[in-house]
C-alpha cells in the first residue's frame, strides 16, 4: 500500500470513533429536547423519585428502541431523563448491570454523590450520571442500577 493510502486509512480510523460517539449521543433523549413524534409515550400516569425527597410526574417513553422515564418542564421540554433499560448504552459504553470495576476509569469523580434514600451516583465522561444502590457502599462488584441526565 502506498504511503498516502496508509495516511488516509489512519485518518479514517482516527475519526471513526468520534463519528460513532456523536451518532450514539444523537439517538438518546436529552434534557431540553421536546417530545417529538418519534417518541412513543407508553405510560402517562407515573410519578418518579427524581432526587432525594423530590417526587415528580413522569412519562415512560420509548425512543430509538430504548425505554426512558422523563420529567417535563412547564414548556413540555424534557427536564430530566432516567433509564434502567438493559439494552441502553451510553456514548462511553456504560450499560445497566455493569460492575463498578469495569467503568471506574470512565467516571469523573472518585467519590460518589450521595442522596440518602435515593442513590449514590458518579458523573461519567458522556454526561450521564451513573447510579448505584444507596443501601450499601459502592465496591468493585456494585452494579449500575440506573442512569440519568
């Protein structure tokens, strides 16, 4: 292979992960987004614990094949997004059920944010908050319970 072809292949291989990450992020619900026609509401009579001691009206929706719970602001834009869908993957490859030991290097903080009675969570590089069970300290074998933005 010629020198120029090798350079082109290297550039493509360098750029490809960024394109994939961007495409994956676009296929996820985001705070501030309006619920469009491509979002299917499957439960409108739900309330969710959105933080320690805060209960809000929520909607269970399906978007791009994944199930989310969303809360809305008065303008009907998404205020917060929650998921515990086992098929959902963040842009940095975190999934529900993964042990802490497999994702520790993807987390921005080494100590969890603790909301008593609700969750212990870490900020991930992809912008998702990665939540673990609030009943016991996070250890290498603790598993991701849910994620939110």
